[in-house]
C-alpha cells in the first residue's frame, strides 16, 4: 500500500512539473506575441507619431517641462528680472548651459520641489504645523537657490580675477617691454595663463578681431566684471590710448600698484584673523579646555564634600 502511495506522489509531482513548464512556455509565447504586436503597431503608426516616439527623452519630456516652468517663472517674476539675471550671468562668466530661461525654470522647479518635500515629509509624521513651516521655508529656499548659486559663482570668479591680475600685469609689462604691441602682448598673456582673466582677455581679442575698437572692447571688459582693480586698469588703458601716453609706462605703474594692493589685502586679511577666531575660541575651545582642566578637580571636590 505504501508503494502505491509513493508511486502516486511521484506521478503527481511529474504532472505538476509538466504543467508548470507548459504554462511558462505558453506565457512566453503570449509575451513574444504581444511584443511583436506592439512592434507592428509602432511600424503601422503615422509618421508624426513615429517621429515623436523616436525623439530623445530630452526633446519629448525634459524640453517641454522646462518650457512650461520658464513660462510659469516669467509670470511670477518682475519685468526687469531678466536683465538682472543676465547681469548675474555675466558676472558669473556665463556658465555653459545657463541662460535666463534656464535660471527661471530652475527657480520654479526649486519652488515646487521644495514645497512638495516640505509639506509631505512632516505630514507623514502627522505634524501639520511643521508641514506648513517646512513647506513655506523650503519653497522660498528652492526659489532663491539659483540666485544664491549665481552669486557664489560670481563672487568666486571675481576673487580669482583679483588674485590673478597682478601676475598677469607683470607678464603684460614684460611682453610690452620686450617689443610686442599691446594686442600681441595681451594675446601672449591669454595663451600663457589660465582662469577667468585669461578668458576675458581672449574675449577682448575676439571682439577687436570682429571690428570693435580697443577702447570699446576694454570698456566691455570692465562692464562684465565687478573687480575694482580691473576697472582701474581698464580706465588707465583707455585714457592712455586716448591721450597718446606710452603703454609701457602705464602698464609698469599699474603693475606696481596692483602688487602694492595685493600686499595690503594680505595684511588686511591677516589683521582680521584674531577677530574671526575670537568667537570659536570663546564658545568652542575654552569650554572644552575648562572641562578637561577643571573637571577632575570639581569631581574630587564633590567627592570630598559628599561625606558631610
């Protein structure tokens, strides 16, 4: 009797395996048939629909989304916001892929994402008050985040230009005194240096090659930056070009003044160090030092007086 039960169990197991294999094969055939039907449907679709399906994801989804966000941003921003953003982009060096429309789109995207995250996350914990606070706060932060990034990029670029200007002027003086003209010396400096100042010198040379006068190209250089030393250098060069003053003398004086200003800025920064380190010293270093030095003494005193 037990052998018949064993044989029946083995038969049922075999039949189950056969049924499972058959079901998988039929499902695979159905999946292949559905895939072939979808391919045939795509081939039989009209040409505009087929072109839309063949377009990249950026053109189908990302591009229209950013266009809607840009239109929405233009509605909620003042009319002069575009000119201000263009000025900030010029100060930041016009980063690749950044323009006024892209900045407006990112502002609205940050507003929507910040509001959504700020409202949804506290609501998951059942706190409505914090949802309102975080929703409004993150929405405002997301809206102004592109402006903050542009400001930081412009500030870093201005500091880099101010730091590189004395060395560039020294190289410019050496090139002019060796017999090169001002344009050739400017090209020599632009080729042998790197950074935003070299990019600006290249742009000045390109504008002069396109027919812009030297004075106008230099004034445009001063308008694209907010570095006081560079503006002074541009003003001196424009006046020297207008009054016929030798360029080498002007460049030598400007280079000497730039070196003096750089040393003065270094001394000023060194004088600010004690004031900047005062608050970390008072609130961070001294409390830990008092705990380490006076802590064991306080414990011994508490232990000694605990017996009374």
